[in-house]
């Protein structure tokens, strides 16, 4: 269900975007898909951890056994991965607003997936449908 007509950034624009630069307004559709589409969290984790992995990679060239190398590198890499996952919605919301888009788009896919459950909950326990479900009818 991807739109193939969406303009993509150049390699230079993409690399700058990965590390904080704002893309031109004509790339907003691509930015929205990148930050809210399928795999957005995985892309963010890869972008966030790439610099630290490159930083600790030379430790694996040291003349030591694998356990020693892991003891040197994993205490740095694991927190980066953990915090990248934990703060993904916050960072993606910031990046959306940075590009002039609505930050609530981060939760749009979640709300779509949970819409039926919410409607069933409201119908069962509150006797009416939620506002969002009423608007879509």
C-alpha cells in the first residue's frame, strides 16, 4: 500500500536527515511515511545505534578473547539500543513537528489497530461509542 509517487531525498539529504537536518517541504510525505510507517521504530534504532557501533567496532580488533571484547563494548551499546527503543515515540514526535507535521501522527497506526477494541469497550461498558468511532461512521 505504498505510494510510489512520493518523492525521496537524495543520498546527501538522507544522511543529513538521519542525524537531525530538516528536509525541504516537498519531502514531507516521505518524512511522514518514514516516521510513522511500518518499521519506523526499527529505522530509528538503527540510526541511533550506528554511531556508537562504529565507535566501539575497533575494540574487536584488540588482541583479546571475545568475552573481553564484549565486556568492553556491550555496556556502551546496550543502553543506546534500550533508550533508542524507549524514546522512539518522543523522538519521532519531535521530528514530525520539526518538519511541520502533526506530532500525533506517531500514534495514528496504534489508534487504527485499536479502534475496534475501543468501540467494543465503549459499547460494552459505557453504552456508547467513542468520539473517534462516531466520526468515522
